[in-house]
């Protein structure tokens, strides 16, 4: 198999995509693309397809029917810089290879995340891990940012003082907050990257990790545009329905009420767009 080169990916190699106030993602390297997915699939499909259109249809079929192994032959290596609290959500995706900067060996830089003022929000009343859409008064938003910034400055000053006293880096770092920026190299195959993007681009994901996922999605589209289009069609804009939900759809077709209750009804209506109707 020939080495696969994506012109769009070549154009963005080593380019920093700025995220948040001090963060970025940067495509360091990649292996494969749409052509590699088709080549890998043809081992099973025999002679396979020959035209771009046929390749596109094959990729769409593979993703739509969850024949995922050919997508594992495409790999992206990304340099990421993000606040620690974002990294701790991110690292839950255990199907990637990560090498992170270590505060045991390196002096951590004085870079902390401060949310944009419009992102300062109350706790949601119906979502234990989300933000409310209720507007926060401007004076309170400013107070929140001032408190965060002041605390960050005090903690980093203590960190520097401990280092100046010769205290070991691995001890001096322990009070540094979750808003401190960290960095890592993140290598992941396309199948597992699509899973990451599907979860982290969802509106329910925390806004800070969502903007990272959106930047990485742009890189992914450059590496494998046909595969990304299929992912967008089947995963981002598509929905799966349970058996109960399929019964509810049949009732709606017959002109009846769907019959679902509680959170199940709410989730079903959101999938169907019924909660947007007047």
C-alpha cells in the first residue's frame, strides 16, 4: 500500500488552533486517510471499488453499519494544551496513547484558565453536572472572575516560594489548581476519535471541552473528509432508538400520543425535535 497523503492535512500540520485563553491543539502527524480506510476494507471486500464516488459510498456503508475496524488504520497525533480539569475529562477516553508534561520534572508555567464572562453561569436546576441558562448578573460575573484570578495568583506565588526554598517539584506542585494549564501528545485512531468527538461535541458536554473537540473535528475532517462526512451524517446528525422508542414512533405515525413518560419522554422528544414545537 502506498503512503497516503491528505493535501488538506498537510496544510495544517504544526499549525496551532487556538482554544480558550491559553490553550491550543496542533496536528503533529497523521497516518492514513480515506484511501487507507478503503484499502483496509478491500482486504475483506476483495477487489473492491475504483471511483471516488464508490469509495465514498463504501466508507459511508462501513460507518453506518458499524464495520469499524478499517477506521482504526487511520491515526492522528495531536499536541494539546488545556486546563487540568479539561484534561481529566479528556483522559476518560482510554483508547488513546498519551504523554503528558510532568510537574515532577518541569516547573509549571503561570498559565491559568479564566472563563469568558459570558460563560459564568449558575448551577442547572435539572442537570447535576451542567450550567443553567439563567442569566448571571454582571456584577456577580465580575466577582467570580476576580476571585478565581486572585486565588490562582496566590497559589502560584506559594508554588514559586516552595521552589525557591529548594522543595521538591513533586511536592511544591500539589496545591496547584485544576485551572492550571497542562500539555500532552495524544495519539488516537479514527474509530476511537469519532467516539470522542460524538460525546464531547454533544451539547450536554462541558463547554470548555466542547471547543477542543470542535477544533479537533476540523483537523479530522482535513485528514479524512469522506469518513468525517459519514460520521457527521450517522453520528452527529443521526439518532438511535430503543425498542420502546420505536413503538412510540409507530404510535406517532398512527396519529396517537407517543405514550412515553418522564425522562424517557423528554429524551425521545428531543431526538424527534418535538420539544422544539410550539
